């Protein structure tokens, strides 16, 4: 069974939002990146607090530019190819070419490898066989 291990929010003020979740729920900060994004964990789920997406973002899914709120979530799976087949069978929509995600995985582009898909309502779904930092 796939496991939800990643949730991403978009906001205009990632640092302020991160402080809220750290203060209110005791989440641990993992890191910040050059774009101002903050990454937190409760030890089980990885939470990315991202800056709002612009017009050029390929992974907006059903969201328009400058959207704030829950942007996407991610499932950790045991077998990436099987998960892709299941998504295709369920009429999921691949948001990046398979060749691009395969090259990123091969080249180690991302610390947390993920493929981007969308469900029938356009909500973005990350699928990873490597998981996300800070999760068990």
C-alpha cells in the first residue's frame, strides 16, 4: 500500500508559516533553500512550505499562479514502475515526460526523487520510491 509521506503548501510568507507550524505543533525544521522554502517534519511526514508559484511553473495542476494553501501531496511507493502503471490505469495524468523523471532519477537531480502526476481533479500528486527527508 502506498503511504502519504509528503504535503506541500504554498504561501507568500514561508518563514512565517513555518514558524506557526513549529510553534503550534512542534514540527522540526529540516532546512531552508535559496528560494525561501522551508522544509519541516513530524518524524513521519515531510512538509514543504513553498513560495507561491508563478505563471511559468509546470506543476501548478489545478492551481493558478499565486495560489496559497495545500498545493500537492506525495505518496511513497515500493515500486515506481508499478505505481506509474496503476496511475495510468486509473486515468492519472503524467505532468512530466517519463524520460525526464527517469533522467532526474539516474542523475540524482533531487535529494527526494519524485514523479509528478495529477488526479482527475487536477490536484498534483508526487510519487516517490525513495521517500522524503525526515520521514520514517
